């Protein structure tokens, strides 16, 4: 079992920045592919970014060049640095841990609101 706890969300003005964190329990964090998803009101949950066990990353086209995903295996934490935020980035952001061997787990989410 892995427990994921997101933090760092909040209210920010357009053009601003936020850094989300997702802290994971357990001792095999490094063996999970980690991902950030988001879900806006009335919309389906969508993939924002992933980071593989080896550190390679992928991003949704809508956030490329603005968001950066990273991981610190020593701290069992994955981050999402979000810059140049737009109103359309407003959503609940979820952390996910995935492993073919160990299963898939979700956090409870953190709200990000981009508004002036």
C-alpha cells in the first residue's frame, strides 16, 4: 500500500507560479512511475505530466514549457512546478503512483485556482 498526500495548492493570479508536492509513504517509491493529473469542474480527469523511474518525463501539450515534474526518491516526493499559470489551469490536481508489480494509487487532490 502507498499513501499519497498532495500539498501546495491555492489561489494564484494569472501569470503566477505554484509548486505542488506529493509525499508518498512506503519504501519503494523509486519503483513507481509518478504522475500528476487534474480535473476541472464538469470535465474529465486528464493527465498533466509523468516521470518514470529513470527520470524521463512527459507532458500534456497544454502545459509543455510551463510545468515541470520532478522527483526526489530520497524524500519519497514528487513535485510539479507550475509557471505562467492561466485561468484554464484551475482544477483539482491529483498525484498518482503506478507500478505493474505493485499497483496504482491516488492521492486525494489539492485545489489550484488561477484567478485575478
